């Protein structure tokens, strides 16, 4: 079990569907992250929220839309995805730090949502 | 985008010590080196973090030379359950996002 909870664990969606991935943590962390991981590849950073504000967007296509409704929750809204978007989507959280120490704190990951786009 | 560099894979046997070296030649002055372990279909799990010299915890040691251009994760007396992918993270140029960029990882296979 992890302290970062992701739902659903598995999701199959068609290319015209709209779905959302959810992530929740109650560790008081104020930075939350979305990563995408393809099979046998390292996780790739997508988005970072710090104090509920989007601070990093790694040039992710607009069919992925993140949302941070409060300090404990992080959503990833999906629309008009392509089959190549099939992957494991990982959420993480950490204390953000400040200035030169920003993002030096270890990341706490959930176990991901396995997404298949058909 | 600059990343850390690690060996792609390593094989070992139960009870042996495994050492994985990560290269981060242009590491930013203020940044730490962090190692994660990942099992299939799970998220990465934090193992250890350090800034310089040596850090030890209950599962691993981390050795960082004075120039900080590399680091070595040491796993003492590995067991079959240590079979996993190990990633090191460090900022190798100054953009904040790079601090959060995983390198290729090292696939460690522990054999009986």
C-alpha cells in the first residue's frame, strides 16, 4: 500500500471518450505531480502543481488537462486520446521546498492507473 | 534534455553486494541525488538521498565523491526481492523540471 492513492487502477477508453484519473494524498504535501510511463521506459514528467498552482507543464498535449482542486487532490482529465497514449499514469507528491531547494524532497508515488486507449 | 546516465542492466546473486553508479557530470550546486526502486506495475519507491560523502539507511548506502559528478548506490546482501529497476535523479542543468527527470534506470536481476 502507498500513501498516495490513485483511482481507477485500470481504465479502458475509446478515442472519443472523456475520462478522469484521480489522485489523493493526506500527507500535507503541497507539491503534486503527474508522470507517464510506457512499458520498459522511465517515468516521464507531465505536470507539477505547487500550492495548487500549475508550476511545470512539460509541453503536454492539450488532450491531457490537469486540475488541482485542493491540496490533497489531483486530477488528470482525458479527452480525445490516441492509442499511443496508452501507458501507466503515475501520481506523486512531496513537500515542495523553496528557492534552490525546490523539488529536492523525495517523491511519494502512487501505484498508477493503467490506461488503455482503443 | 540532459539526464543522468546509468548502466542498463546488472545481474547478481543472492547475498552479494550490488553497486550501481550514476553519472551526473553537470549536477546543479544546490541539488541532491535521489535514488528510487521500481517493481513492475508499481510506482517508484524512494530508497535514499544524499548531497555529498556517504549516506546510509536501513536498506542502502549512497556514496558521493567530492566532485559530485557521480554517485554509487550500494545494496548490501541482495535477495530475490531486490530484483527491480533502480533510478537515480539529479538536476544536470538548471531548469527545475530536469530535477524531476528520470534517467534510463538500471534493471537489476538477482539470481538464486
